[in-house]
C-alpha cells in the first residue's frame, strides 16, 4: 500500500513525464517548407523592369532583370530557373493545381542553394528579331538571353502586340532523378513562378 507521500511522488513524476511528452510533440510540428522566387529590374526594384519605365519595347531593346531565389526547404536544393515566352492567349502556370505552363521553356539557369541561402540570377534579354504588323498583330522570332541566341521562336499574337515572359522555378527530385515543378509543404503542394508582360512597339 502506497503512503500519501509516496503516492504524491509517483503521481508528480508521471504528470511531469506526460507534460514533457506533450510539449515535445507540440514542438515537433513540421515547419513550412518553401522556396521563394521574385523578379526585379537592374536596380533590384520593380521600377526598372522596363527601359524608360515603359512596357513598350522594340527590336534591339534589352531587358535587364534579376531573378531572386531563397531556399527554406530545410536542406540543400538544386533548382532550375526556366524562362518561357507566351503570347496573350497561351496558358500561364495553374496556381490552383500547381501545374506549369504547357509551353516549352526557351532558356534555363541552374543554381544550388544551401538551406537558408539566397541567390540572384541575372537575366539580360535582348529582342533580336521582332515584328509588328499593321493590324496590330505581332511576332517574336528571336531573342538573346545572357548571350545565348534563341532563334526560330515564332511566337505569334493575332490582333495584339502583347507578350509575356514566364519564369518558373523547378527543383531536382532525387528519387525521380529529374526536375519537378512542385514540392510538398505539409499536406499541400506548392510552386513558384512570375510573369512579366511586354508590348512590342
């Protein structure tokens, strides 16, 4: 038979263990895992996305952008920054289902980011061969990105001179041995992308 003093000692010990386990389980809540992506102009602000602060650009003009990425995934990530050129009607990435734009990418930069590390990737895009027609239709035939010529694009826009550069973030999945567009954050899928509109003059 337990004396009241011994009973209190055993009860207090068990209660302390239960509190410790409960606190530890609360403290082990998984943290949100994410990678950020943002695009700025040459001075690291959105004010300098376009020459002369206008989205209207023409053949020979250069867009000087910086793609900023930051890794908060809890481990080192190998990422791909993929650039796509879309007309006014092509599909952008789907934010609800986390699907990339179905258009092919025209340029890619790859970066290794340690956990907590940030990186800035310059994108210098020169409009090498573009044409605007009398009916306001337009065509992007060639661009140069970071010194690489990308010819035979043939991205056309009927009755519009508006185009979009879509910048998507892809990460390398070790199990799949390939780059994937999404990652898991708790019970949900996540993705990151930007788009910048231009109008040909």
